[in-house]
């Protein structure tokens, strides 16, 4: 299966992963054959891309690292907390108390699923809708932070505290006017100064009711700090920043880069990782390296050109080898078909991935090959 931008979908393609609307309702289930009206509806709803079966790799199934229903449940809880908080400030305590109980429960489920996963590598990126961005982002930040923390050997108790902070890291944005948050144009200095207050707003809120651990609150307060002192709100450096916040700062930026935004399409993982590497001094390098181990630079289904000139589709990724996937070779460099064969780049160290081939580079005939 492969992630395909909605603009390139064609009738007859088979949906490979369920598509939900921004309220968590199922729009299209896996196995459905696309019809023209479905594609138009997806365009109307501004769904950026969906996962489609590719008959060239029918044996390859891509699993999310947490169950879809758990992700949807978590997104729903985060949505309700972020939507309700500060609407009627006198009810904030009730909202936080009630939703933090629900968050604790779904967080336990996520931690259990991640701990039980033998190959904890991220091959899927969210296909979230624009109006669901903040909620899906909060859940993704939690899942990615926990994945990194598991690699670091954190105790279950610490995983829980980190996950809670990650879920609520942008809680303070509920106090920022939407006119600033949703502004498409460049922010004025005073607007940016207001945005920079959200870590403190969120921290003050959770401290007031004292419902979460101090280390979770530190994530909320410090997730925009940078190890070189270039962050906000306190310009902390290095060891002054809580380790949970350091992890969250990394995954927060990464997840924003790989998401479709109204002003730019999602970056593919290998590009996002390149940007993160370029900003190395902003992040704790030790944690950044641990994070890398779990992100497939070339997720399953990516069409890649290899340094030996051949072209194939990624079929497997392994923790610790984010840039050395298994590739099923189908074509020569000018898309002449070859007898398909599998190559494991962990073993063939003289061959590397040297380019990613985008959907729009494929011929009509190759695109139609998706159809079963
Ligand atoms: Fe933030």
C-alpha cells in the first residue's frame, strides 16, 4: 500500500486504510474501490492524501505502531479537552479532572501497545484533516515521544508522565486568539510574542489545579526551549531543560514537518529528518539520535531510486536502520520493467537510496497499476 495525494486518485483504486473525517467518523473503509464521487467528496473535505493498495506489493501490509481505534479515541479526548477548556473558566477544573482520567486510560493502552511492538518503527504518517490538525498532532507527539523514550529505557511510570505532558503540550494555545493561531500571513512581532506565551498559559492552567505530575507540567512549559538557548519562553539551555521536554521538542517539530498544512504540503520523512539534522544545535543530539532509530526515512510503499540505477518500492524497515530499507526492485532507471527481486540495504552496504520518486513522476500506466 502507498500514500497517494487525493489529486492523483483514480476510480478503481482500492482504499488500504480507513479514512475518517475530523470528528472521527468513518468516511471510507479499507477495501472500498474508489468511485469518482468518493474522490470528489475527499477533495471537498480537503483530505490531503489517503492510503491505496498497490497490486505490485499485495503481500505488504503496513501497520501503525498503535491501533487505529486507540488513536481515534485519544484524538477524540484531546479534542474535547482543547475545545472545552477556557470556554467557561469556572468549569476548567471539572473538564481537566474528567478528561485527565480518560487520558490516563488511553495513555495506558498506547504505552502497552508500544511496549508489545517488536519492530517499533514509524512507517505511516497521519492523513489528518486540516481542522483536526491540533488534536491529531497532540496524539502523534505523545506516540513519537513515547517511542523515543522506550528506546531510552524509561520506566513505565516515566513513560506515563511524559505521555501526559505530550498530550497536553499545547494546552495553552486555547488562550491564544484564533485570529493569531490561524493567521496565514506572516505574524507581526506582537502576534508572535502572544504565541510565545502559550507554554506559560498551559503550565499555569495545570499548576492551578495540580492534576498532573510536575514533570508532565515541565513538558508543557518547556517544549519550545532549545538546547542552544534559542527557544522560549525562558531561553533555557542544555541541562536546564527537563529531559521530557527535550524529547517533546524534537517530535513536536518533526510531526509538524510531516503534516499537510494549509500553506504547504507535508514533507516526506527523509526531508524532515534532513531539516532536523540541520538544526542539530537546537536539539539534544543524544535524544535526536534515539528518535531517528524509529523513523523510517523511506516508509513502506515509497518508490526509491537506488545508487546502482535501479528503481523499486520499499517493503520493510528495521529499527536502528532508518535509511537502509528492504526494496523490491521493479524497474531500471528509465522505468523499463525487470523481473522483481528483493534487496536488503542493511546487507548491501555499497548501495544506498539516492532519490525518492514522487507519484507525479509516474506514468499514467504505472499509476493505473494500483488498481486491483
Ligand atoms: Fe507548542
